[in-house]
C-alpha cells in the first residue's frame, strides 16, 4: 500500500491529525474527555463546598444556598446563551429540575453539616453516600466495569474511609459522636438522587445546569420561607455565596458532560473525591487537624483518579 495514500486517508478521516488508539479505535481526546471533566468537577465542587460551608458558619444555610443558586443561574444562563445550543427536550428539562430540587435542598443540609462539625469528617461521609448508591445502580444496569476501574473504585472507597476515620480530635462530646454526621449522610443520599436524576436528562450540559438551578432555587426558597430564616448576609458571606454558586454550577455542568459521554459510575466516583479538596482547604485556612492517616487518604484519593480513568 502507498504510504502517502494511507496518510491522506487518515488525514481525511481526522482533520486534526489525531492518532487513533489501535485497541479501541477511539480518539484519545474523546476517550479521556469524560475523565478530565470529572476531575475538573471534583476540584470545583471541593472548593465550592468549602466556601459554602465556611459561609454558613455565620449565616443561615438555606439563605446562603438560595443566594448562591441565584448567582449560579445568572452565570450559567449567560454561558448557555453564548453557546447558542438547542434547548433540551421537555422531559430532560423536567428531569434536570427534579435533580436540582433534590440536590439544592441536600446542598443546604450539607452546608449546615459542614458548618456544625469538622469539614474533614462531614465532607467524606456525604461523598461516600453519594458515590456508592449511583455506582452500584450503574453497575447493575450496565454491567461490571474493567479491572483497572474496579481497582480505582476500591482505592477511592478506602481513601474516603481513611479521610472519614474518626479520631480523638473529632469528638465533640463525651460519647465521642462528632457533630454533623447524620446531616452529612442524609445530604449524601440526596446527592445520590441528584446523580441518578440528572443522568436521565439529555442535551446541552449548560441548559440542563440552568434547569437544575431553577429547581434548586425553588426548593431552597421554600425552605427559607417555611423556616423563617434570616435573609441577612454581610459582605464576606455574599462573596462566599457567589464563589460557592459559581464553582458549584460549573462543576455541575462538567459532571453532566462527563456522565453523558462516559459511564455514570466512573463520573460519580471521580467527582466524589471532592472531599480531598475540602479537607485540604480546611487544613490550610481553618487549621483543622490533619493526621497522618488523612494524608494517606488524600494521596490514595488522588491515585484512584487515573485508575478509574484508565478503565
């Protein structure tokens, strides 16, 4: 065969002259895009949770969450209009709104858990609950993943357990029961419901993120009204609420992108490593206790990401 003809044929098939993996015949950029989106999402979600949890220490969690959803909505609808993407179907919009309604309320509970206890303990508990349920559901529907991915799942679960591992400094009373654990677990169940619901929606990730924020703002506003929460937010809390909203909506759009183009369980487990970021920020900013075992857990969490992506 003429080598020049072969080069021409490949150039026509791939204008960017991207190499094709011989085993899978998939372009590397396409293959790793979901993993890259999930990694970016967990970095943004970890930062968002720290900002929201820190802000909720001196503000009502529902009020701060509702405000952050307004900021998130403004940002993402601007992005969606700039992209000029088509609106998703009515069914997908309803799924996204349902996901946002559950996720928004759960996020407010999570912020309250972060504010009432140590972030290094409550964040991983919510992540574990939020990761295990969708991962098991996706395995049941799509079959078992490959061996490297299974190894990554195991390492991620071990990492979350190490970060969550109770320590003497976590005890808030004589019984040794740390604060915020129950709220964090409940929020994690809500996060799992968000993952499963948003996975049913198809179409533009930006528009689906916008629809989810309509649902989340609605539920958190109702919660503010029912609980008669104070609407007061000082300037630092406004800044933290805006940061939490911007980072959270960006992570949501990236997660939707990753789950649409890859496996749901992989996207969920990778993004559920966000406690590594939250714990690190809590250590650097709030000077929370950071034991040797939690350091090992953070390193294991980072090592789990490429294993899951390699599968």
